C-alpha cells in the first residue's frame, strides 16, 4: 500500500508539472507585447514620416460662426476651405487628402476652449487654423502648447497669443497677421504724418484683449510722436448708448478719435457721433474690416489692415479672382485672406517638414520664406510674421487703399 501510495504521488506530481509547463510560454513573447504598448497613442503627434500615398490629414478651422462677429467667422472659414480645396486638387499634402474639421468658437474664451478640446481629443486633430479674436486664441494657444498641437491664428494680434506669461515663445503657436504694437504704431504714425493730428481721444473696451492692446499701443506711439491724448473712455461690448462718452469727446474737441474695436461697435459709435455733430476722423484697426461695416457711420474714417484687394500684385489679383469664382463673386476681406494665408503657411510647412509632426512643422515655419497674399512673410523669434500693413480710407461709401506701411 505504501509503495502504491508513493507511486501514485509521483504520477500526480508529473501531471501537475506537465500542466504548468505552458504557463511559461507567454513569457517568451513579452518583448513583442511590451514593444506594441510603447507605441505613441493615436492622440499624440508621431515623428514617423506620413505615408507617401493614402490616408487623411485633419485641419481644424476654429472661427466665430455665431455670436457677435459672425461675418469674421464665415470669411475665415471660407478662406481656409478654399486653400484646402486647392491643395486637395493637387493631390493633398504628403500624399494625404486634407479633411477640414470646422467648429464654431464664437470669438469667446469658453466656447473656444470647448471647440479646441473637442477637435484635439475627439477628432484627433494635430493642426488648428484659428481663432479670429485674441480673447479666444489665447486660451486655445494654451491648449495647443500643453498638448503639442500646431496652431496658426489668422487674425489674432495680441502679443500674448504666441508668448507665455514669462515672456518665452510658445513653441507650436504662430500667427499670420501683424501684432497690436505694430498696428497701433502704424495708426499713430498715419494720424500724425497724414492727418496732421495733434490731439486724440481714445475709446476702448477694457474687457477685450485685442481692443485694449491696440489702444495702449496707439497711445504710446502717438505721444512719442508728439501727439497728446486729451481723453480716454472705456465701455463694454454690451453697450449700445455712447452719448455720455461722446459728450466728453465733443467737449475735448480732439483732432481725431481712436476706436480700435470690431465693426458692430464702430457702426454704433460712428452713427451716434455724427448725430451729435462730431465730424473729426475716426481711426481704428483691422476689426473694422467687414462687409457689414456701416460706411455712412464710418465716413471720413481710416483703419489699419492686412491687405487690400486693390493691390496690383499677381498674388492678390489671382486670389481675388479665385475667391470670387468660388463664392459667387464675393470680394475677399482681410479675414478670408489671412485664413487662406494661414492655411497655406501650415500646409507648406507640413510639406517641407515631410512628416505629420507638429514640432517638426513648427521648426519648418520658423525658417519659412513665403509669398502670401497679404505680403512676403518670414517669422521673428516670437512667431510673429514680419510683413507690411495697409491703410484703408472710408469715403463716399467706399473703402479705398491709401497707403502701405512697411515694418
């Protein structure tokens, strides 16, 4: 019995050892499993070259299609989409078809953040064209910096779009437009040299980064050039009655009014000023540039802008012709033009980098020399384009190009 027990025990142990043997097999495959686990997630930019043919490259277009400045968003969307259409007609970029992902970001911080997070986290976008307004582009730029996404704002001119609070440059954030200090300086120089203004009254929305930045830049430059700011008044974007402010303007009797806001405010202030008999020129920034600018309210006014369709350069005239053919004879404004330029800059840099990798594309942009519709573009150390500005006059119901100012 004892020997049978021992023999049975040995048999059981042998069976158990044999049964355990396959468990060791997966260990020999562990390196393959580990290697696949370390591949970059789909949401992260890849440093591997994009496929030579096939596949899709997504470009997000974030613009205000509703809210206070919808014409800005429509123009931005249409300009960017035309650039993408032209690239796709030539085979896309790096052999990939370009797909536009359009989101309404409303020119406001919260909707812009929501739109940016959506296109990055859900749509897996690596590239953003937008936003239009600085107060929306700045929070988007923080998301782009954190998540390694390449952003080019077509029209946001506040310096903080591309610069961090500590003064360093955001590595993957660029713009296609000049910045507020340059635009404010151009406006002040034109006021002193061309309008012969010695005094100015400045009106601005304290809660709007774009408007406040322009106002500060204008005042600094105007006073350095010998001018005197005889009054400053603030308002909010919800205000519709400016009679109290305009009473102070009338009392100060300035040579000009500096109003660097968007067209809805310009329409209101300009009309109410004329009702009160205030006829001195108003000067503003590129926020005036809209098909919905009330030319009667803005009569005898001037604004700094990024381009004029009256420019005779071939790049400009081809653009105006192609845009009109695409959009039922419409004339592209600066918003459409800068969105077209921003999209072309981005796609050209992707093509030059040779990879679908925002960091590599950012390096390509830093060294780019590009003949855009809005002028010849190179970038400074803060990712701001070095380019010219134009002055547009509103007179007799028309907007006319009167000057070009170089950096």
